[in-house]
C-alpha cells in the first residue's frame, strides 16, 4: 500500500512563521505530526517542533519546511493532509484524515471506523 500525507500551502506558511520566530536554534526543526491514544474520540493528534528525524519517518517537504510522521501515525492518517485553519473562532492546525470515522468539535481527536 502506498503511504501518503500532504501539507497545505497555508500549513507550510504557518510552520515557516513558527520556526522563524524560534530563531536559529530551531531552524533545522521539522513539525512532527503524530497520533496517540486519548482525546474524546479515542485518538488525538499531536503537533510539536522536533529537531530529530528517524530513518523510518515519512518526510514531507513543502515551501522549505519539513513535516515528519512516524510509521504508526502514518498508518492512521494515510492519505490525509495537514492544514492550517484561521477562522473567527481561532486558528489551529487540522488534519483532514480520510480514515477518521468521526471527530470531535475541537478537531484534535478522532475515531476509526
């Protein structure tokens, strides 16, 4: 099975802004997107800057930034896209995940079918 995960232009721009505000020490960091057990629907998304990349990580490069996803998380988000949503109710990263059967109102947790 082919594994894929993409990053929207809006998400790439926001990641670049975040890394730029962190300074030179974080300039080589990537945004790590992962899935862990928890949240109100069983799984939750986690986002953090990570200077380390493992050999088995899936790496997406877009607009000069890198997003990394570990293999287990990629299985749960395969075919998904990281987006950055900026609306009246707030701005946040969101994963458009075709494997999620349902999600919560906050957009950070999901369940599988």
